[in-house]
C-alpha cells in the first residue's frame, strides 16, 4: 500500500513524454514528414529525397512501424535483487489459480529481442509478498525468438492496489524497464492511479480451471 507515496510525479512525466511522442508521430505522418524525420538520427538521406517527391508510401511505413515503448510504472516497495532463474514461480503448497503468461520482448521496430532479461515478482493469492524468501519471484531470459513463458498464480489483492504483477525487462546492454501488468475486468482498476490499460494482460480461462495470459513488451535496445 506504500506504492502510492512517491510515485505521482515520475508517473505523470512518463505519460506526458509518451503523449508528445504520439502527437509528433501523427502530425509528422499526416502533415510534415520531413520535420518528423529531423527528430530521428540517421534519416537525412530520405528527408532530402522527400523534398522532391513528397510523401511516399515508404516513408509512411517507416514512421508507423515505430512501436511505442511499454509504459514504465513504479517499482513499488517489494522488489528484491538476486531472484532465482526460473520460468516457474509455482512451488508445492502454493495456493491460487495457476496462470501461464507468455509473450515476446520486441524492439521498437517490432523485432524480437533475444536474451532479454525478465524479472517477475508478485503477491501470492492472499495478497502477500514473500519479503524473506523468493516465493513468486524469478527471472529468465527470452529465447532466440524473443519469447518468454512464466508459470505463476493469479496474484491476490492487497489494500490500496488493483491486481497486478511486477516485472523488470531489459534488452542486452540496454536500460531497464520497470513496469506492472494488470488484469482485465477488475473493479479495482478504475480506482488505482497506477493502472494503465496499455498494460492489461490478454487472459484466457482454460477448461481445466487454469488461466493463460499473453503480453508483449516493447523496450529500448542499445
Ligand atoms: Fe505490488
């Protein structure tokens, strides 16, 4: 519940920054591709060509293929370093609905990022974090296709927050993205100022009572 204390200002700054990027992309595509291209290093050649030919389909494609970075969120108070390397956070005796989360880590061009680090941590089904051990904490690396799979349980609720899973994602030799993943249909989502719909899991309820979820991350790469 102490998530709320120090979060407000950085969170607002991140959203403002993304808004500016989105606005620039739309404006640049529709009106002034040359101006937009000036903000991207290494595209001066194509800018020169556009002066003569105007807006080309190739330029539109390049602009719209830049995917927005996954939104950063506050780390919260319960992260611990040195989590075990494992793709299964489920241990014997652990209660809750088994959840298998899969997805890819992508760069802003939509290309898979191999050997990206993912470090998950979350509350148990009762809403408690293990702050003495490493229950429901674990890290792994994406495969050659940028894919990951983590088996866990649906986290429980704790006061002040909607349901969420914490994660850090880092492409090789790049900066760390710290964020949180959210669950659709939660009454608490609209009351939680950390919640953002761009971070919603895509959930499937399986016949055996387990759940499957997907989420793709878009991260900065070196
Ligand atoms: Fe939390």
